[in-house]
């Protein structure tokens, strides 16, 4: 039987573990708040991307001279195949899907701007990022290169029955999160349907620029220019990954930090940036 002194040492060790665990949690929360307060998350992701390349032992400097081909827009058939739906963003022409290819690996990004780019990885990293298309080129390129390096998966949009299967998985996942209310920034019809199915329309909020004022699945769509009400009321907020391209991610993450919301990004666009920035992402059917 342990003596009093042994029991005291055991208790002290346990207490130190508790304090260490608490300290780790506080540090993690502080790190997340710092990310949310960043003025330019794409710029931060770019810096970390460059650092990642420099830290790769297998990476050769001539990799910067490798050609990147960004094709866009992909046709709906090329991008998503036959989903059996007619209400997806890409089918309505509001956004297009651009694709970067690096050493045979593809990375995609949604963009409100169209264009075509062909150049080296070094050329991409020198872009001033003044246009939506330039930002999309960088994001798609990071996705392709990180995919090549084996650091990320799910950089290519799901096709055919994929969106339907994604919605089914998302409904189950949302139910498991036990959130009192769920918000969505950026309307994805199949995901909204899934959220309403498991939560009920009264426990779901959504905002979208193009659909503002409309009612979808029994939920009134709020103005995408002001999503503050969602962060005020919803402890769990799903955000479209294309916000890293259009730049709205910065303000949204600041709101999340102010209200203590858990943010989960959905979609392929933010695959690489989520890895680089330590952000949570949900995209179960992407490849």
C-alpha cells in the first residue's frame, strides 16, 4: 500500500497533468484567436505554403520552375458531371471552377472571375493577388502542389451522385455535433437541405449574396454582405471555402472570434489553406 507521501506525489503528478492539459487548451484557443484576427488569411497561407516548400527535404529548387496550367472555367459537365440537380452554383453561372495541375496532380478553386493562366510555380507566387482570378490561381495551385506532396486530400470536386452522398453524410455529421443552432455562410442547397432535415428550419440560419431575401427549405436567406446575426446566434457555423478566394474569410473569422463560434469550412477550394492555417474542413465526397 502506498504511504501518504507516495499518494501526495501521485496527486501532484495528476494535478500537473491537468494543468498541462488546461495550458494546452488555452494555448490552442489563443492560437485560433490569432488566426481569426489575421487581416489577410490568404497572405498568411501563402507565406506558410512557401515555408512548407522550403522545408521539404525531397523538394528541389527547380520545382519553382515547374509549369502550372490553370484552366478555367471548367464546364459543369467537366466539374460535377450529372448530379440530377439544377440549383447548384456552378450550374447557374454565378461562380466557375478553375483547375490547376502540377506534376499530374489537380487542385481546384471556385472563382467569380474567369481567366486562363499558364506559367511556373514561381510565377504564381509572384502574383500581386489584386484580382479574384489571381487569388483563385494561387489557391488552386496550393491545392495541387500540396496534393502532390501528399499533405492534403480532397482537392477535386465530387461528381455525379457525390453531392447527394455528401448531403447524407453532412446530415449525420451535423446531428452528431449536438449544436443548438447551425449557421451556413454561402448557400449550398444540398447541405442546407441536410441541415434542415436533421435540425428543423427554426434551428438553421443561412446567408448568401445572390439569394438574399429568398426562402429556401423554410429558411429565409440573409444578406451575404452582413452575416453577423448568424455568428451572434449559432455556435456552429459552416462557411463555404470560396471565401478564401473572394477575401470575405477575414471578416467572417473575426466575427467568429468575437462570438466564440466554431467554424467548419466546406468544399474543395480551401483544402490547402485549411491545412496550412489549421482550420477545420468538411468535404466527405471530394477526391
